[in-house]
């Protein structure tokens, strides 16, 4: 085991199943509330669904793959860095685009939407880099 593998402590593989369970539970909770089976406040349902989805994406991002080697760890770190840079660029560029298009081009994103887009960008970068290795 090299130094990178010792420094980067990832969750065991079975956490992917836990994360997928949380995603399914969040979607099911949202669908049941829309169909009026569950009667909760809409804002509470929105917060619970978004939080569950973010937690599951975080678990998926921090879970070890079945085959984890040095190249996979390097790809993972590059994807994390690219995702962080993507988030920073979006936060910097979005106000200028809104000014340019009079606020009609991009809606004002919240922190949750920014984090979700960063996670999706991370998973996209992981997929592309793994495919091209």
C-alpha cells in the first residue's frame, strides 16, 4: 500500500448500496408527497429530499471501487479537483451571465443545486477519465 492509499481513506464498497437506498427513499418520499399520500409541509419535503439526495451523492463519491489501484485514486483526485474548479467558475461566471442577459439566462442557484451540479460533474469526469485510461 503506497502513501496515497494510506492518506485517502475511502468508505467500503457496500456503502454504494446504502447510497442507492437513500436515493430511492428520497425519490419515494417525494413521489408519495406529490401524490398526497403523505401530508407534510412542501418546504419540509423539499429540504428532506434534497438533503437525502446530497448525502447519497456524497456517499457514492467517497465509496471505494471494487478494484481500487493507484491509477484509480489518481483519477478520483483529478475528478475532485476538476469538480471544485467547475464549482468556483460557476459561482464567479454566473452573476456576469445574469447581468449580460438581464437575469433571464440562468436562474439564481442555491447551494444545494450548486453541490448537486458539482457532484454530477465529478461523476461525469470520473466516467470520462476511467474510459480513456
